[in-house]
């Protein structure tokens, strides 16, 4: 049995140990009871306390939601995962005839990652913080890689590429005639009553929120001695690859529904978790979801996210039917290691 005080004390201890501005956590035990805890502050320039349900950027945890949406579209007979990009978005890619939806979901398309491509002499990802007034339509992001040679034959290797998830967003909108924010609301957020999870259409976060903090350079390739506060981001740069806003409590609600079969058919959930070799022997990747193997041999299923000012991870531990989501309003910080340490410290005492 989990002791709420133990969770609170452990989270506060980790916050102090890693000198984090704020850390928001939700641990769910095998009965489905949630233990939400936050420690620290919303903004480094104030002492306003971070609350467990504050809005936070979750980065690439977004990909689990996009994958779930596509599996629901497949279950509804709207799409087949063996359809090619070219059959749905004709002419958008030089090699679109060879790349399937399944390969986009698995990061096995061979497409270069657009966020590292040059735009006006700087890497695309830099514009997320340096070009807040500009709008980058998804088509413009795809044009950055559209005519480049593939890095490998589709389906033969793994290479994490955000490009695939921008294409998936475009495909979902093309198939439905609806915006991606409408689709996520209709198919996932509203059925689960997620009131503080949303796909943003403006750069600002809804109140209450925690400001991100970063020690990374704007192109995420180097580190700075100074910590900077990230007031907002150009969400058009990251769109369906990582723009979702949520908090650990509502991510846990989503994860519980996913693994209890409340969102997908048994067949689709099994398909989602058909894990293939990735680029790290401790990780494997399914359809928008990852399998982690930790040093003690324990396995977990979920996804991590990193975006200017925030790091996040959500993990489901099938052996003990517990789950954990951690979001920190600072990056880089190594949130997966922090989450694993938190889980081990709590479970060894129950």
C-alpha cells in the first residue's frame, strides 16, 4: 500500500537533490488510485507554488495520443496502416509511394528529422523560441525534407523522426476534414473528461501554468551556464510531433484508459505494443509508444518528451500494474532517470 506522505517526501527530496524549479508527479497504484504531488515553483522569478494540475508542455508524450487517435481511426474503418503517404497526400514527398502510415508511427520511414534542418541559416527547432510571431504551416515543415534521399529503405531500420508525426497530423486532417485539435477533443479528451489537456492553437499556455526553464541553447545542441525562462513557444514548429498541453494527473487518466482497453480494441492495443528494435538496446518502439528496460531488469511502457523548458515521461509498469508520470519545468535534466529513481525509492518501501 502506498503512503501519500512517502510520495510527497520523495518528490520534494528529488526536487532539492536535482535543484529543480518545479516537479509535478502522479503515481497510480495497482488499484487505480492516484497520488498527485507537485513541489517547487511555477516561475523561477516568483515563489508561486506549483500545483499538481497546472498546465505544462508534455513534448513527445503527444505521440502516444496521436498514435491512439490513428488506431481509433483504423478501428472505425477510416484508414488502413498499410496505406502510403502518397495515396493520401499525393506528391508531398519524393518517396511517399514507399512509406506507409505504420512506418510513420514506428519511426521506420527513413525520413530525415525536419527539426534539425536549416531554415534561413538556423536549425528549424531554433525558430520555436526565436520566431514567435511567424507561423510555420505543416506543409512548410515537410518541404524541408521532401526532396532529400531517405536515410534507409522504409521498414528496415529505426530512426526517431518528428517528420513522421507532422505527416500523420496532416493525414488525419485530410481524412476527416477536421482540425487535429477537434479530432483529439472528439475522440480522446472529451470521452475521458480531460479538462486541462488540449492541443494549443496559440503560443501561450492557459492559466494556471508553469513557465519552462532551460540551460540548453535554442538549437538544443549545447548547454549554457545560465538558466533562461521560456515564456512561450512557437507551437507551429512542433505541432503534432509534440505540442500538447496537459499535467500528470490527466496523462495518468489517459494511460489508465489506454491499458484497460477503454480507448482501443484488444487487437489494436496489441498492435500498438508490437515492439521492434530501436537505436538503444534498452529501448524498443511500437506504434507511438516505447518499451523501456531499466538497470534492475524492470520493464515499463510509455514515452518521454523534451521541449524547450520542459522534460516529461509517462511509464506503465505491467508487472505490478502501476504507472507514473513526471513533468519537470526545466531541461535538460534527465527526467527518465529521475522517474526511475522516484519509482524505485517508493516501491522498495511498500
